C-alpha cells in the first residue's frame, strides 16, 4: 500500500513509502514518515489525519515525537437524524503553537 506525507500549506509531497497492507499499515507508515520529518525540521509540526488515526497509541506516539495531532473526530449515528461523538484519543483542543507549519498524512 502506498502512503504519502504532504505539506498541507503548499500541497507538496514531503515523503512517500510503500508498506504491506494490514489493519495498522497507515498509522505505521505515518509514524515512520513523521519521525523522519522531525529529524529534518526543528520547528514543531502538526499532523492532520482522518478518523482512522484517532487511537490512543498513535496520538501518544505523535506527542512523544513533538508533533501536534489534528485528527478528525469519529461520529456515530445515535438515532436517525442525530449524531454523537465516539470517545476520542484527542483529549481536547490542540495546544496553540507559534509555528503554523503543518504536514498531512494520506493513505492509498
């Protein structure tokens, strides 16, 4: 499965990799590419990702790397016409940072 790490501001490819498809391949590829991006950049990075990346382990690893996660919040249908949020690994709004540079992970 192919994965791409994009600079969100300029829509440029920052990194790409191929990894064997599995239930965790996207998160594994994102962690590897973010770790490499952290070595190249001194400024704090943010990572935008879809709701499949909203896991305790993934969010914790990003924070260990000094990366601010911006992960889509999963929403479940409670009753027809209503929605409710599933519990999330993100414990609240992200901390504000002086640097607004960001990279975004994308699978496929």
